[in-house]
């Protein structure tokens, strides 16, 4: 179950393999994300959001894209791991103007810390919060996120599921210079725990196995909505991904109270303070 299927394109391949470069090329679309976050907030609150917090920000590519919008946009990135943060410093921050850098703040800290930066929008993209396997831990995180939001703030997470996501399978997305593999290795229906891997293979090279490993719990939409409300959020709206003409994910999400019984689906949950 890939986060996003990007159109096949030729990428600039360096001699040295860097897993963060290929991760971003394969599963991230920061411009699309920023546009969705902004338009969603504006449709709910009637004004543009200015302050974003990206939890589990990694290389903080979304944060870097956020501050490009205007001289009033501010971004906070939160992550415990200094390695992807440093990649973002060396490969993304260097492309920003000084006035954009001045509005970018990266915090090497846990999302469970009680002094999270406040924001109009907090986001936890790419299913990152699935690392919480216990309901009590997830509720604590959601409660912490709720407290840190500005008045009228919203919190956005993505979610995926479907029968196809609960059985071993490996999906290959072939590009001109490399292939990206999303490997759903195992699923335990008793605990909803699942193991996923990302592999890469560059043209003319051996397949690089388990470049990224994800030991997750698959959280369902209904239980997520319940936990959001217990954490203090007043309203939760599901944004379901629409199909394209071929019956595949279009990358367009619309609010709904009923999803289709697809083999695999992706949705956003938007929780209002």
C-alpha cells in the first residue's frame, strides 16, 4: 500500500545511494500536501493558516515548502532522529532564502513532550503515528497535540487500510532509473500489528532490501475518531481519496461520511480543536 504513486519520471541518480533521497522521490509530494493542508484549514475556518507543525518531520521537506508561501508563514518540525534532520539541513534548507530560513524551526524532541510548538495546523503525515501500538499511548499523543494547537487549530493525519493491506504482498513501482518496492510482510489480525519494508533497486544494481522498516499497528478510522474525541477534539471529518478513471487513487480527497469497500484505500482525518 504505497503512500502516493508518483508519475514515472527520470531522476538525477548520484553515484552514492542515499535512502532519504529515494524515499522523498517515491512517497512524498510536499507541494500537494501543503496545498491540501492550507485549503482544508481555509474551508473550515474561513482564513488562511500561517503556522504549521510537522510531527515526525524527518527531512522536514513539508516544512521547507510551507515557509515558501509568504513572509508570514512559519513552520515547526519535530523529530527525535537527528540523521534525517541533518539530511534536510544539507539538501533542503540550503535552497531556502534567508527570510524563509528565519521562519523555519526544527526541534529535536519527542512528539510526547509537553512543550510542543503551537500551530494553526499540526500534521502527522505518512502514517507515522502508526508506531504507537497501545491505545493509551496514541491517546496521550493526540491529547498532547490538541493542547499545543492554537485556538481554532486543526490536526491532520492520514490513514490506510483495506483487505489488500492485511495480507503479505509486495508492490513494485518502476521508474526510468530505479524501482521502489512497498513490501507488506505480515499482519496479525489479533493485534492489528503489521510489518512493512521499503526496498529500492537502481538500474544496473542489486536490490537494496529493507532500506526502511515499519513495525506498526494498523489503526482503523472508527477507532481513531473515538480517540480524537476522547483527546479533546470537538469534531473529526474523514477526507476520502477519490478514484481516477482507471479506478485507482486520484490523489484528490473529499470529505465524506461513507467510504467505498475498496481492497485498499487512503484517507485523511481532520480533527478540529
